[in-house]
C-alpha cells in the first residue's frame, strides 16, 4: 500500500457488497476514503443488521469452479486482485457442494471489522439524501437495488432516465430440527464435494408423481401478494423467477428447474430416484437454518406455510423466514455510464454494484472492485491499462457499458431492439474463442464435451489475461 495521506478523499456512498469492496480497493491503493452508510439510522426493506456487506437473502456466492463456471472465474479473479469480499467469504465458507456458501453473520462481521480497522477508511453512518455537492469531486455511488428513495429520486431527476424496477423474490428458510430426516436425506447432487463440502451438503425432500402434481396445483392456486401500482408493468428477472411463476410456465418446468431429481438417490427407498426433489442448503454455521433452494416466492405467507408443508419431510416445518418480494433499482447503464463507470453527464460520480445492472452478490462486489481501482487511479493521476474484455470482470463491464444492446440501440440486423436487463456473469458475455475438434491425444470433441472444452479455454484465457492486467495495474497504482 502506498500511503497518500495528503490526497483528497474519495466518497463511497453505500457500504454493501460493492461499496465495501470499492472502498477497500481504493484504500489499498493509498487513497483516503469516506464511506457513507445509512444503516442503522435509516433502513431498507431487506437489510436487518448494521453490518457492512450484509447478505440480504441467500448465503451463496454460487459455483466456485474456476474451470467450468463463469462465476467461479470471477471468484478467482477477485482473489487475485486482493478482494476483501472474497477473503471474508473464503474465511467463513460453509459446506455447500460445488458452491461457495458462507456463514452470513461471520462474513459481514469480518468485512465490517476490516473496513473499520483500515487506516485510510473513515466510516460515516448517515444517509446521503441527494446528489453530492461539487466539493465531493470523486464519488462512488453503490447504494444497491434498495437505494434510499430520496437519493433514487435525485439520480432519476438528474439523469432524466426512469430507473427501471422489477421484482426479485426471497426464498424461505426452515429450522433444521423441524425437518423429518426419516423422509429427507443429505446428499449433494452426484455426491459432488465442493469447497469445504462433504458430498452430502444438501437436504433433499423427495416427491413421487402424484405428490408433485398436487404440489404444482397448490402452487398455482396459492394466493399471491398484490402488485402495487408502480410494480405492475415491471418484468421479472429470469434468473430469479418466483416458484409459482415457474410453475405457471408449464407443469414440468419445476422438474427441469429447481426440483430436478437427477444425481440424487433416496437411501430410505433403497437408492431409488424420486420424481422430483426439493433441495435445502445450509444457511448458517451452526447448521440450524436451511434455505429452500430456488424457492423464491410471492405467495402470501399463509399460502406459503400451507403449500410448503405439503412437501414430504417438511410436514412440520417451522420457517425462520418466509419468502417475500423486493424491488430492484438499476440504471440504464449502457446509455448513462462510460467505460470506467462514470456518469457521462457528471463524471465526478461513478456507480458500482447492482445499481449499474449487474446481478448478484459476487457481480456487485466485482463491479465495486473495478470502481475502486478506476477511482483510485484517477485520483492518483495514473492511467490503468485497458481492461481485457476476455476477463470475467471485462465481460461484466462490457455488459453494463458498451457491450449490451439497449433500448435505443438496434441489433445487428437493425430491426429488433432489446432493453437492458441485469445479468449474472456467464460465458455468453465473454468474446468467443476457437475450440479445437479434438483433444491433444486425438479424442474427438463434440456436443457437451466440446462445450466443456470451450468453457475451460475461456476460463484459462480469462485468468491469464486478468493476472497480466492486475500486475500492470498494481505497477501503475504503486507508481505514485
Ligand atoms: C431482497 C433481495 C434479495 C437478493 N437476493 C440475492 C441473492 O440471494 N443472491 C444474490 O447473489 N443476489 C441477491 N440480490 C441481489 C444483489 O446481489 C444484492 O442486493 C447485493 O447486495 C447488491 O450489492 P450492492 O452493493 O450493489 O448493494 P447492497 O449490498 O444492497 O448495498 C447497498 C448499501 O447502500 C446503503 N444505502 C442505500 N441508500 C443509501 C444512501 N442514500 N446513503 C447511504 N447509504 C445508502 C444500504 O443500506 C446498503 O448497505 C438480492 C437483492 C435483494 C434486494
């Protein structure tokens, strides 16, 4: 760390996943930071603590596989760049098959403590209620999907863009001691042991065909919460569809989605495969709370309790938290932001995290990592090398800046137009890579094998390009 005690501070607004990482990255480059977090003085619909980097729903950072999964590549890139969020996640990981799940309390407490102890970071607990005055000449706004209404209104008024909004839905959490383990069993899909896992990290609740059909009927008949006026015309994000919306798309949709039975064998029935399976993932270090995987919902609480207790093994389930609705606020980033996440019309303001239209904890933190580095370089009057689009960070940045077809940008045919939607990292965002038709030892590659090879090559290219970029960037930031 190069101490820049005399340079003016960067203001980071919002101490969530993105803001914490942004503050950390810029401070590690030697720039003083003032981090403004409104909790506990003001709250959001989803946060329940005053910790920085609180995980508001699932405790999963998703796949940790850096060879076959794009979010695993993003994890690895973040680790290489000295990410605080990844360091805390690795320290507080829980068994979860191939996924990186964390003990949410331990994770957030660690981020809060390390930010609080950083000599260049000053944490101020107050809400920023409007666009900051010009004496804040470098600002990172990382206020997330639940940006406070007054700041949201100020941003909307300035940009002239209506912030888009849509629903995500929270999955229910069940007390372990209320699950009937004489019906359910512990097993990861295909017994796969992920980081810190045993191969038996999920609780599986089996259904036969008749039970599944009754369950789908119950979901479809369940009473849902009303749409508010402002919510009526907002579309769902496809990666986070409520379970009852999935059910309404076809009777088999759930069996091919969150309730797929493959790779799971019921030991209570001599290893038989079930017709459908509901999976629960450990939610806290003690193992007392379990999260219903993929069961985000907007069913009313009464309907949730009734319908979810019809799942074999959950007949007597007690819920620590039921599912619910939440809003999501994000900018039309491809139109509004430049390639280093600055607002084109007011470049002293940068945006980071979910408000830019990335989706997910990891993506939000990765976006914060970039914003922190970009802002630090700017403050130190240094120029970072261009971010390779072949890296996971580069692919994400391209999605929210110039890589996506937005409302006003015709596609390649000049005819259809697509609107900007938040996106999890995925290999579809990476530039294509030539994939050989056979392996080095002469084995022909086709179908899924070729797809796996393509992902592996993209992942290897990403990590190699990222490590070069980090080395050059560190050189630049250390140059002052
Ligand atoms: C209810 C809900 C459930 C979600 N579930 C998941 C999930 O299961 N998995 C997943 O990967 N992603 C999930 N997401 C999406 C997203 O990944 C998370 O919201 C993530 O926390 C976004 O990170 P962020 O840093 O952009 O925002 P946040 O982590 O929300 O951080 C924003 C911070 O800014 C503060 N703030 C807001 N306005 C102001 C202001 N005016 N002044 C000062 N501080 C302010 C807030 O208090 C908060 O601490 C969910 C989102 C929501 C809303």
